């Protein structure tokens, strides 16, 4: 299987991510039930499980302070493009 996502890619989540799947860093976010669709994070680790790839995604506020992390699968994220790539 081809790894389509890279370390430090900005991604948006395509499905809500339940708080049971989150590592919550900041206590004030402990009461949330899930991260919403469209929330943007950064891939900070890539895991090759042999059958597929999984991604540790960090979520941070506007000041860059991390508040949550989650391990997500390829079908749960979309890479955000900031430049037009011409082949």
C-alpha cells in the first residue's frame, strides 16, 4: 500500500473523532465528546502497520498550543493543499 500522507502534512478530519480516542493535553478540553468534522491538525508521526498506515495527528489552537492528539486512519483525514502542483 502506498503512503499518501507525509509527516507534517496539514489535514482535516472527515469524521468526528470521539474523545475516547483522544489524548487530551489541556484539561479544559476534557469535557468535549468529540472533535468535529473539518477540524485541522498536523501529522506528527506515521505508523506502518504492515496492512495500512496510521497517523498521529496533533491539534493545536491559534497560538500553536497543542490541546489533543489522535491516531487516525487514511479514510479519516484529508490532506490540505496550499499550492497548486503542476505535473
